[in-house]
């Protein structure tokens, strides 16, 4: 994988909404994926991200929250929120 920029916005809430919307555009069947919310000590941002993803993907989406990994947080800084998704592997 890679870390990339989708776009630029001015507020954290707009950034979270933009990221969730982009994920929603790329995912055809949420049941085939696991979604992750990573945060660098930003509980409010993580909760907002979960709410946006559930609105777009549905309440049954497999969404997991974890602290942001140090290798990412050292580049983004405290209060960062990241969203990612991984396709489930059948038979694993």
C-alpha cells in the first residue's frame, strides 16, 4: 500500500467526511472489507469518522478502532485521524 493525498480541505470534520465519502465511492460491498480508524489521541475525531463511515457503509460494517501507529503519527502529528480498509481474504 501507500499513503497518498486525496484532496485538501480546511477543517478536521471536512477531512473526515471527504475520506469517508471517497471510501464509500470505492466500496461496492462493505461486507467484503474490514475498515479501520486510527487516531493519534483524537477520540472526538475517531468517533466522528466512525459515524461518517456507518452512515455511508451501514450499521453492520466491520469497523475497528486502533491507536495510530508511531511510524504514521510521527509524520502527521498528534490529533491525526486515519481511515483505511482491507479486503477480507476468503478461507484465511
